[in-house]
C-alpha cells in the first residue's frame, strides 16, 4: 500500500487504503487534452495499460462509469444495448464533477461522490498491471486489475468501438 509525502491524499487514495489495496503512485505533468497518450508516454508504459475513466449517462440522465483501455474508444451503442436503453453519451464536465467529485482529467472510479454503476472492459482483467487515475490531474495509481473487481464490483462488458 502506498504511503508517504509524495502520495496525494484524494478520496480515491482513501478508498484504496480502506480496501487494503496494494498500489503504486505515479505523478506526471498534466497537460490539458493530453489524455492517456500523454500519461503513458510520461510514465513510459504502454497506453493499453492506462485505463480511462469515462462518466456517461443514458437518456434518463442516469450516470454511470465505463473503464476502457487508453488506446481504445468506448462504443456507446454497445453500452446502450447492454444497459437496455436507447442512447448513452458522455456527461458534461460539470455533470461529471457533480456525480464523482472529480474534475475531468482527474476522474477516478474509486471514492466517487455518488455510488455509480461501473462497466469494465473485460480484457482489462487480463493485464498483469494497470494504471488508473488516482483522483487528481497528473496522478495515476498502478494496481492489479483484481482491485477493480474487489472494490468496485463492476459489470464486465465488451464495449470497444
């Protein structure tokens, strides 16, 4: 479990620590719209192992999270079909902040303000280690994907575009 002065104390970190999750801390210089490509390059890791947290909503404005490989796009059509609704679209940044408590670019699936259903791209579970936002721009945590299963109880999906 990561501890120390260099670890930002975010709600995500508190949640990981409370769940006794083993994680590593990875800070990098945040660049607006740099995305997973920039964070992967900054950490010298494969972009496929950097997992993006996307806050979406359906036509009833019910919000949820989808976790996807950094080098892949989410199929909103697949997610709509999986959810049994007509449409799915990304939340506006202010809506995402209201649901999660995190700024876009610093959204973590851990420790969200409101409990949200999490959809996890199934192939993420096959990776030995992933890097996911730790609740602050320019801050990723390295974890075993099993931590996602244990702490988030996600619905496993195939939602590649």
